[in-house]
C-alpha cells in the first residue's frame, strides 16, 4: 500500500509561518493601515470604525490556510 502524498505546507511549516505572520506581518499591516488613514482627512468616527473593522477581518483571509489547525496537536506525529 502506498503512503498518500500530502500537498501544501506541513504542520510545522504552518506553525512557523503563522508565528511570522502574527509577530511581524500583523504589526506592519496595522502601521500601514493607520498611516494611510492618517494621510486622509479625518472621516466621521463611525466610518473610521467601519474601515478598521473591515480591514481587521480582511488581513486574515489570505492566510486562512496557514492558520487552519495550528492550535491542534500535530496530525503527522504518531
């Protein structure tokens, strides 16, 4: 019987990338968003809050596959 070949990142690689994204990428993203919003004239508070909420959700969507299952035990470990 052949061992099934998995595609994509391993569990350890996903854990490492998720840490890099959270420790380095997220703060850089926050600084970029705040900087861009400061360049614009101050919008009403509800618009600004809405922008922060939407952008706070959007940053994680491209990385959903990296974060999936990272908090669980390693499935490759016997």
